[in-house]
C-alpha cells in the first residue's frame, strides 16, 4: 500500500472521528450539568462508580482485541479471506468464554453491593439497575459486535465511528431530555442506556454484513482453529498483562477516592476527568486511524521508513498534546466554575498532577509501534506498573487524599511509560540505540517549556479571574490558545525536521 493511501485513510478516519468527538463532547457536558442540577452529585457519582466496576469485569477481555488486530494486519494486506474468517472465528470463541466469566463475576460482585454502597445516599435498586444495564451493554460487544475489529484493522474505523458515536450522541440527547423533563428521570436514563445499546449493536452487525459479505465468523469452530493460530493465544496472554495497567490507571482512582471520601468527591473528580478524557478522545479521534496504518507499514518491513514515521508521529503528538494541556491548565478552573459552580473546583496540586498525567497519556507513541511489531513479551512491565499504580495510590491516598492518589498514578507512569516503553521499542523493535530517543524527546520537552513560559510571561493570566460568561471564556481561550499555537508551531517547525515532514504531508492531503 502506498504511503499516500495509508495517510489518506488515516485522515478520513480522523475527520469523521473529529466531527463526532465534538458532538459527543458538547452533549456530555450538557448531560453532566443536567445530571448534577436535576439528580444531584450522589447519583452522578453512582453512575461513575458503576462504570468503573464494569471496567474491572471487562479485565477478562483484555488482550484479545489487540492480539486479533495484530494477527489481521497481514492477511488483510494480502487479501486472504480464509485466514481473516478463521482468525475472527477464534476471536468469537474466545469472546464467548470471556462473556461467561464476566457474567459470573458480575453475579458475585452484586452480592456485595449492600456492603460496597452502604454509605451511598441513593436507593439500592438504583445501584443494581445501573450496573445491570451497563453490564448488558458490555456483553453485546462479546456476543454480537466483536467482528468490528476487522474494520479497525482494515483502516475503516470511520464506519465504526458513524455507528457507535452517532448512536451514543442520540442516546445522550434523549437521556438529557428524560432527566430534565420527566419524573424519575434516572429510571428513564437506565432504560435508554439499554435500548439504544441494543439498537447500536444490531445496526453495527448489519453494517459489517454489508461491508464484508464474505466475513463468516463461526465461533463454535474457534476452539479447533485456535490450534492453527497459536500466536493469537500467545499474544493474547501477553497483551492481557499490558492492558491491566491501563485498567488500573483508568478504573481504580474513582474507587479509591470513594473508599477514602464520598460519591460527591468522585463526582468532583469526574467533572475534571470528563475534560481530561474528552481531550484524550480528541487525540484518539485524530490519531486512532493511524494505528492500522502503522501495522500495515510494519508488515512491509522497511525499517528506515518505519523509524521516519515514528518520529513524525511523535513530533505531531507532542505538539498537539502541549496545546491541549496548556489549554486545560490555564482555562480548566474557569470552565468548571462557569459549568457547574465554584464548589466543584479541585485543589490546585491535584489539578496539576492531572494535567501532567494527561500529557503523558496523550503522548504514548511507543505503544502504537510496540503493538504493530507485536512486542508484548515484557509482561513484567505492566504488572509492575499496575502494582506501583495501585499500591502507591492507596498508600499516598491514605495520607494525602486525592493529591496522594494522583501522585501515585504519576510515579507509575513516569517509570514505566516514559522510561521503559521507549527502551523496549528501540531495543527489540528498531534494534538501535536509545540515545536518539533521549535527545529528541528532550528537545520536544524543551520546546514546549519555552512556549509555555513565554506565554505565561507575556500574557496577563490574571484576566482569567474575571471570566464571568461563556462569551468571555471563549474570547480569552481563543486568544491564549491562538498565541500558543503560533509560537509553538514556529519553534517546532524551526527545530525539528520530522515535524516539518509531518506538516508537509498534512498540507498535501488537505490540499487534495
């Protein structure tokens, strides 16, 4: 596949993802505000906690999707229909067993709900209802929509976006109306969560049948076929351990906060996390389509080209991440005050840790290339990251509250994501010295710090205190971000060749 074709497909995925990102982001902010005003922080915290518990149960799946995507890159590139069908059949067989484990785990967990939610000031049946609805939504992916991995590996993620993100937008809009205008709005919220999830699953299944009429998954034969593809089981086991760290990172913090404080603090933390996860979703919308392109590129085996694309990808992600984190840091408190009120402002040190954590998560370039190379054998690394994350969060959280919890998360990310992952990629993937990475990464950080400090020195940050309306907020945000974008763009373009190549590629594609 040509480089232009790969990049064009990535750009199409990014454009569609970006449109739905903004639609869903706006709806999420309205939804959360309506939730707080009409139902209160306790119910919002309950919803967040139930989603985190489902995330833990989904731990059983971790590894299968990544292993299947890696296995599909080559047969899709070679248009080997038989292999694709067999691999997806193995996936279906594995997913059914995962679903049974999730169901058993959910039944056991629900037995302890009266104890877990003992101090929650909400009806217990709300807890069961929320959890069961979210559980059914998750199970639909195991039984019906697992074949969507073919669209992802084939660089057609925009089709998934149209279906899932479009359906999610409709669902959230209807939930807002139900909460705002109907009595017992939370009951209707649960009903809509279930009904729309089923409708989305059916629609995506029909889309797959139209797009790949030859795709015939037979899960019942997956048990025998898995012996034909032993690398799937091997990679699944390896990826499973890698994904553990991600689940611990995203799912444990709200639960630890609830253990040490209350559902109200979970809701306050959740307000900021909605912003953080929103910008991470923005980056994913822009760059997720590139993942399959990288897998396709690695399948071709041109190492010099692979390294060149790695640095282009790294430079552009670092630049975008710096813009996003600058905006969050300078404007985050002002937006929260306008959105839900001053009583939901987070303490400053915890907020700063959140911004740093967001930056690290936004710039995890090494993981994309490790997945493309199929380098998952360092299973000690994610286990160490998970232990550090969870252990330090619990220990430091006991003494320092939310700030301690986030500091524990940050330490684990610095050691494993910023230090180990690049070492492993350059040693096993690129098979070159790490010196180049250290020098270039340091250069990017220095360019970002220069841009950040220059803006802070020359702009009057005290004007942020006088933001009293969304109109004023939008004007100040536009002014600050525009100046930062221009300054950082000039610095990156002047001092980094890979960034210039990346910009030139984007200019060519947009021009066409």
